């Protein structure tokens, strides 16, 4: 399987440069909302990895406010610490990744593996809950992270090394050019954390 996901470093570098220079980046309104959805999803992935020794999550959720009908596409990938996960920069795309932690979670894939995909079409504006469902590979990787964390804590109750994996995610929103056949209704529920 080819990895379609990579760390969107261009956005990070552009953001760092503008902060350093005191300038402000301006994005179209739908892209700003997508960036917020990306941040929420990234936070929930990080929480799922950090809490793997206590809780096994099966889904990662985020909230997206849709201003114009369109299609949301997303991927989450897991890999070993030190591996990288990336996607080519494009309009209305955001991404995050993390490879912190000095301990591996046992044998894992040599390359990042797609562990969840998201494909949603929205025909009306509104607030939606977008849900990534982890596949069996993702569930197995998180289970290994949890087992490694519990074993480490048993041997080193006061240790501070993180058991972690590399992960990455990206979301892409394409405004619709024509009417679509499938529809999602807005979800008025407040955002929920993936725990």
C-alpha cells in the first residue's frame, strides 16, 4: 500500500516564518475551519496514543463547520518512532505528525501504515462530526503501545521515557462544483474528545 500521507511541513514553516516576522497569515474562511478540525483531530490522536495503556480507542473524532458543500477526505497513519509521515501541500489541506518517545512499541511496520481513512460528502452548510474508524492494523499498533507502556511502568515506576509511535494525519476539503447525491445532516452535538 502506498502511503498518501506526509507531514505538511510547508504550513509549519510558513507559520513559523510569519510569527517570527510579526506578520499574520490569512486563509479563506473554510480553510480556517479545516485547520481547526485538523488541530482537534491531532489532539485526539495524541491522546489516544498517550492513553493506550489505559484505554483502547476505536475511533478518532473531530468537528468541522462546513460553509459550502464539498467533500472531506482524510487519512491517519502510524509508524515506528523516527519514521516520517507526509503529504504534498495543496489548497484546503492540513496535516500534523508526531514521532516523540524514545522507546519503541515492539516490532512494527518499517514504513508508516494507513490505519484510518475518512471520506465524507456534505451537501448543506452546518456543523458536522467527522469520525475516523481505526482499522485492525491501527488497533493492533495501539495495543502494542499500551502493552509496552504497562511493561515499562512495571519495571520503572518512576521512569519518564514515553512509549510512543510516529503518527501523522491529513485532512483535505474540496468545495463541490456540482450537486452531490449523498448527504450528511448537521450534528448539533458539542465536540467530543477521543477517549
